[in-house]
C-alpha cells in the first residue's frame, strides 16, 4: 500500500489506471455528508418534539429502515433494482 501523490489515492493493488479523485467528486461527497447530517438532526429534532425520549428518537434516526412501511420498502428496492440494472447496462 502506497500513496500516489499525483492522483490523490491509496494504491492497494496494481491497476492499469489509478482512480483519480478530483475536486468535484470531493465536493459531491462533502455536500452529501453535510446534507445527511442536517437531515438526521432535523429528524431527531422532530422526533423529540413529538414526545419521543432521546434514545428512541436517536434509534429512529439511525435506523430508518425499521420504521418504513411495506410500500416504502417496495419503492426503495424498486429504485435499487433500477440503479443496479442501469449500472449493469452501462458497464
């Protein structure tokens, strides 16, 4: 394992072309994590405002798939299926 400075990546195995992380990719990852944190904080605040204690609100915030209805799970798995199908087509 070594750090390649020109591509800003950690090389674990030999590849023909190293993965190149550019500034746009890092901004997308950073904004996504910031949005996730803000939305989790908002969800936590709403649960506490509705009367849940902090531990139950934190449990609901961290594990959202346990509080999903059947229709929501169907939509989630359908979208994941479409994503994987799209990924397989364009590989």
